[in-house]
C-alpha cells in the first residue's frame, strides 16, 4: 500500500505540476496591491537549480513536472531517514 501511495504521489507531481498556475501567489499579490512589491529582494537561493519550482530544462511543462517529481522524492527520502532515526533503539531501551 505504501508503494502504491509513493507511485501515485510521483505521478500526480510529475503530471500535474506542469499545469501549475503562473499567477503570483498570495503574498506577491498583496505586495502588488499595496504597492510595496518593488522593495522585494532576491533570495539567496534564487539561482539554485530548482528556483521558481522549475527544473533547468527548456520546456515549461516538463520542467515543472520534473521539479514536482524531485520535490516528492526529496521529501520522501527525508521522511525515510527521519523515521529510521526515530525507530532506532535508544541506549536506555537497550539496558532493559
């Protein structure tokens, strides 16, 4: 069942991420409405490979889909590592 969920997550991220809205998010919209959008500073990660939710590819949909799949894979790996770390026996449990 876990495998099915993982495959479904990758498929949804890969197929639907390409059609994500290009409209400004809520914070950007408010900044534009209230007139302080021009004071925005660029993030330190703005030049990273997945900045803007897009992989460094030519096609917009393919780029967004790949970024979605990579996001799912990274989050999945982080969860596996955290769960493995949390399940390991502690020194106090081994003494019992």
